[in-house]
């Protein structure tokens, strides 16, 4: 048994018609960073696409790599949902329902620090995935959740999926 890791950027994200994060960029003396800025006062969503490679079974952990321009160490609540898409299935890609939501609360480490929020998605929340299926992940900040108290944008730089190949 081995873990499989997939790194997913946010540059190719898709968005709903309303309620989506804005692209942002910050420049420092050493480098520039960019990503999707999720607002502190409203729930915003993006969709990240990929393909299951060597998926065996079990839980998938979605690590959300994020940062904030705030020095506050308050919390952000992240949630994810999956859709599995099997080529040849009689399933409409744009009307298929999302599977069960999984969430995680993560504290901001400080201004311009990279944070990692692990969201564990049980196999039952992966929409009947099989190796080789395509997937879409809805990633959203639950700004209306009482535990989300970071009064600043939370910016996603990328995602990392970890799962078993057996």
C-alpha cells in the first residue's frame, strides 16, 4: 500500500455564475504570490477538475494550501464536495448532484504565512469514484459559519489530494 499524491493548481478553476472568489496577487521583495481570494463575509465557490490516478479505496484527504494578508490568527472554515464523472456514463456533467460535504476549520498562522487545511473526505463522500474517473471538487469558504472568524480574505494557492492505491 502506498499513498498517491496529486497537486492541483487553482489557475484553471471553473466558477458558478455568482458567488465566486476573485483572483488576487501580492508582490513582495523576494517573490509574488497569487491565488483565489475568498471573501470573509459571503460564501464563495470554485470548481477544480482532475482525474483519479491509481485510486484504490478509502478516504481522500484534500489539503487546501492558503494564506491571508491578515496578521490575525482567527479561523477559516473550508468545505469540499466531489462529483465523479465516468466516461461513457449516461450522466449529465452540469446537472449531476454533488456528494456529501466534508469540512475543516483551520487557524491562520499569520500575515502572508502558508497554511494547510486538511479536509478528510470518506470514501462514501467521493461519489462512487473508480480509478480513471474524472472528478470535480467544489471548494468553498463557509464565511457564514460561526467558527469562521477571520475578518479578511483567505487566498487559496493550491490543493493536494492524498489517497491510497490499494
